[in-house]
């Protein structure tokens, strides 16, 4: 089994064993795909026109790992050329709450009238901007941007109350 990935314009890729480094105009990303389960069956080869992910086995788990590696490399190439942007919306009905970015955390205060603050971690080199009711999460690593957006949603999750009545929180609007 063999998967080929063509290089985008302005993208440089370096392959060293199972470590893949992708660099472009927005920055560089590096990922290690080594796994003891698949190390003997999968090879990542850099050619003149792109990258090949080659497998000597036709087993289903190894095929899925090849497809997973292909998707990760494509996401890395897309990230260093275009970047990723997630938009979230602040919604409140009962108590207006504030969202502030402080270092590598997002601080939510006065959520549902609580005296304590809720904190959400910013993962990696992701940038978070809060303007009015809108929050924008941007970065070049798709995993870090998605996890930061998920952390924001999770920080304002309402438990122990009726969700039909208490619809307050931070919600993902677009990717």
C-alpha cells in the first residue's frame, strides 16, 4: 500500500526516520510518527515531487495508520500556509460574564453569578482574541487550535441545572 502527498507551493518538508518537519510562510511544525506497533511496517519517504507513505502490510490497522499519517501531514502543510481559525460566541441570559486573556490562560469571571473564576488553558502557540461577544482562536497547528477551543467550551459547561433554561456559555460557531 502506498499513499502520495504532493507538496504545496512554498512548503518545505524534511523527513528523518519517522520525524516530519514542515515549514512555510506562517511558521514550522514538527511531528514524530514513531510507534512501536507500526514501526516495522510503515516507511515515510521524501521524494522530489512529494512524500510517500509506504506500507508492506495490507492489514486493516496498518492501513488506517497510513491514512492517519497522511491526514496529519496534509493538516501540517495547510497550517503553515493558511493557518487555522475557530470562532466562538459568548452567550448569556442570566448574568453577563467577562472573558479575558491572561498569559497562557483564558479567565472567565462572573459566569452564572459565581464568585470564583473559571480558567481555560491555551495550548501551544495558539492566539486567542476576545472582542465583545466574539472570541477568535488562531494558530498553525490544527490540534492545538481545536483543543484550545474545546477548553473554552468546557470551562463554561453548565452541570446540575436544566440546559434548556441555563443556555449560558461559550460555543463554537465556525471553523
